[in-house]
């Protein structure tokens, strides 16, 4: 299985796929089993995401930063900020 975008896929002789009823598949993100396997691996190795938490009121500023490529981590919106006024 190929996950993610790659520039060039090496040539493949279809005869290699016929024996044993093999197939080639691709996915931009992988399926549920692959995602669960990745999450289990990260939990076992204590691998945590690197994020920057923002209030919903700061979403426009966050978007401007994203457009300027001034973002080091993924933005995560603090859902508790939804109930707060501006």
C-alpha cells in the first residue's frame, strides 16, 4: 500500500501482481486500521503532537499567520473559548 503523495512510482510488471492475487492500493491518509496502529505506536512510545492552542477569537490572526508561513505547529482551537465573548 502506498500512503501519501510520492513523485514517481517505479515501474511494475503486472505479472508480479497476478501470482498470489496481489494488488496495489493508495491512500492519502491511510485507513482506520493504519491510523489506529499509528496511534497505538505513538501511545506506546509517548510520542505527542506539537500544537499551538488558540482561542476561537484569535482564528483570523491564526489564519493570517498560516498564510505568512509563520506557523511552527498545528493550530488547535480551545473549545472552551467558544462560549467566551470577543
